C-alpha cells in the first residue's frame, strides 16, 4: 500500500506595528507589538490589534506597506478622531491566494496623517 504524498505550503506574514509615520510622531503604543501568522493558500485569518496614543489625533489612516498589501487589509482603515489614552482596535485580515508561494513576508503597519 502506498501512502499519499502530502505537500504543505503556507504563507507566513510577519507584521511589525510601528508607532506612526506622522511628521511629529506622537507616542503610540501597539498591542501586540508584532504579529506573526501562518496562512495556508486559499485561506484567511483575522487577528485583532489595538493602539493608544498619548495625544489627540485627527484624520488618521492605517497604512499597510506595499510588501504586505496583497495579503493584509485593515479594518477600519482610517479614523476621523483618535482620543488620547483611549484604546482603538483594528482587525487585520491576512489572506493567502490559492497560488500563494511558500514564503515569509515582513512589513509594517503604521498610522499616517490622512490628507484626502
């Protein structure tokens, strides 16, 4: 009797959460500070991250670097107002297309002033 050959492939995404890319970067604390997920091709997972800012902010977008854009989306992707010392939550959907290569992708997600 022969055994079937099982080939496992996975997309591994490592996300470092950065304080911000605002010109005068106010202190922002992310929880957790790093996300590492393994996703099989054709699947997705959702993980929640949160942040607090030491100062009030307005018109802020959640920026996913281009290296992660094919695999990671953030919801919400923008905030009209961030109130100092309050916790805000973002759901990150990490997905791997069915034809995703076996690879590790590193990148960052940070906050940016939204001018649109």
